[in-house]
């Protein structure tokens, strides 16, 4: 009778350990997936920021050119 109880206790501990590792691996995978998604989003944001800065520089240059054109034609703002 005692052996049967001991076997059952061992089996329960093994099942609990399996469940623990399964849960732990699930959390690890979720964390890894989120880290990859964060990296992807960060790269995308960097790309968008670079593009925005490029456009701003172009527009600043155009504004400077138009201001110079106004000055050349004697128009002040």
C-alpha cells in the first residue's frame, strides 16, 4: 500500500515538474516573441524618423531658397 502511495506521489511530482517547465517555456517563448517584435518596431521607427528628418531638411532648404529669392526681388517678410 505504501509503495503505491509513493509511486503516486512520484508521478504527481513528475507531472507537476512537467507542467512547470511547460509553463516556463511558454513564458520564455512569449518574452522572446515580444523582444523580436520590439526590435522590429524599433527599426521601423528609426527608418520613419530618418525619412522624416530627410524631408524636414529638404523643406528647410527649399524655405531658405525661397527666402533668398524674395530678398533678391526686394521683398521682405
